[in-house]
C-alpha cells in the first residue's frame, strides 16, 4: 500500500489543511541528524583565510549543510564532520576568503 501520512499518494497532494492542528505529526529528531556524520566521502575541503574574510556570512547562508558556523570572534569556521566539500561556500564568497583544498586522508 502506497501511503503518505496514511493516505494514498494519489490523494495526498489534493488534501487541504485548514489549520496547523490538522497537519500530521512528523517524527523529526535533532539527535539523529547530529550523530550521523556526513562529511566522510568528500575530496576537497574549504579552508577559510580570516585575513580576507569580511564577516558577511554569505557562505554561512548558502551552505546546504549546517557545516559552517560563526565563531565567537565573528569569523566563520567549518565543521568537517558534516561538510561534504561541495564548494558552494567558496564560490559564493565575495572576497575569495574560502579556498577548496584537496583533502589528505
């Protein structure tokens, strides 16, 4: 039986919810996301040059994984446990403060 929240998929897109209370509960936990490291298959890693960083946080905004974080001093850093090495942060950085370097394992 093909189901989506207990309804057939063909009818699931047609249902209109009138209030938030009508939405089905979805089992989402932060524990599973934070314990499943996803950065172990990458080839390149982003390296931040703080002397070029202007703290615009564009890299932080565009990161598809929450692997870029802002340190107490305002500069950004990369959590390599979750970084997939996609290079979006380096591509979006206006001052080219992030460079992609081949990871040595």
